[in-house]
């Protein structure tokens, strides 16, 4: 991917995270929260350090570089470039979620009662809703989209499966947002349930659609004459 074509918004968010972290660093307590359980309670802490405070900005920067180089390894790189608006949108959504998590982590360092679980669920849900509404625009490739052998072998199967996957992602995103206000552990169970449910639904749908379009490939091989007559 040409660096000049890469979106600027993720870089702005990454820079803002580093600046905000530098400003907040001297005022942070000696220990900061690093993990929350399903109930939204802090269950892991770390000593204040560059690595613990700037983990999200560093991860976001690494994601930006990864998104820049991933298309070079895709056999269908041309289709990734044809879908670059959605590709860039994914990068912006992921960076935005990491920025929100970073802000929540800093707030929780000063106020351990901050509901980090709700922030993560709402942010993840919004990401799924937006992504789901654009998934159907992605061209066949090995980098993003609903990628099965069936979808990668037939463009019509790819388009229809990704449209279905997009609708399921959008609906699941709304459900994830609602889960932010459902008590644990039901919220996590519901969210994981629909995420895991999408896989078999889209897989079976794409397989059946491919079989309908290519019945000749699914027919059993015909036995040769010698096997049919019992001859040597």
C-alpha cells in the first residue's frame, strides 16, 4: 500500500494518544489497571512504566504499519486496492477503539470504579455495526471479508456471503451495544454466542450456494468400465 494513500485519521489518533499519555504520565498513580474481568472489575495491575502506559498507542502504531504492508502478501492484492475504502475504514475503526480503550484505562487509573466493560462493549458494538454495513462492498481477497474456500472460488458466492455476513455483523453489533447494559456473565455469553454463531451460518450458506452453482464439482466420480464389469 502506498504510504501516501494511507488514511491520516489513525495517525492523528495515535499522535493524540502519545501526547495525552505524556501529559498524564507524571500524574498517574504508581500502579495502573491493565485488565478487567467479565464483571467489569479490575483483576490485574501493573507498575507505571512506558510499556504499561503506552501499550495501546504502541499497538495502534503497530497495526498501522501492519495494514500498510499486509496487501503486499495477498495473492489478490489488486482486489484489496479496489476495496481500499473499506480497508482503510477497518483501520480507522480499530484505531478508534484502541484510542477509546486507552482513554478508559487512563480514567480508570484515577477512578477504579470506571465502567471499562461498558466502554469496550459499546465501542466494539459500534465497530461491528459500521463494518457490517460496508462488508458487502469488499472484493474477493485473502486479507479481509468472509473468507472460505467456497467464497474465494466464486465471486457471486463471495458477494452474497459477505452481504449476509455484513447484516449479521451489524445486528450483532447492536446486540453487543445492548450487552453493555446486561449484567455479567450474561453479557459476555450473549456476545460470544453471536460471534461464534456467525461462523457456521456463513460457512454453511456459502457451501450450499457454491454447490447450487457448481453441481458438477459435487457429483461423485464415475467408476471406470473395468470396475463396473469386474474385469481386471
